[in-house]
């Protein structure tokens, strides 16, 4: 179980780094004007997905996969 939690934290960190890098490149390198509200909404969506992933990790037996929606 502890290995799954550590892998979960690593994946969350990598996901945050990738999203931050994409936003940085779009805003600062390319110069695309992205409103702050859009970036906030993006981070809220990511946080909700991470929470779903965490609930699946805890309740689903420790497997680390993307959340399943609908039928198994």
C-alpha cells in the first residue's frame, strides 16, 4: 500500500509540473493571453481528478490506474 501512495504522489507531482509547464509556455513563451480564471478552472479540474484518483486508490484495493467512470 505504501508503494502505491508513493507512486500516487509522484504521478501527482509530474502532472502538476506538466500542466504548469504547458501554461507557462502558452502564456510566456508563445504570448497567448490566457485569463487567470481559465487557469484557476484548469487547476480545480486537476484537483478533482486527483481526488477521484485518490479515492479509487484507497477504496479500490491499491491499484494505481486512471479513475473508471460508468460500467467496469
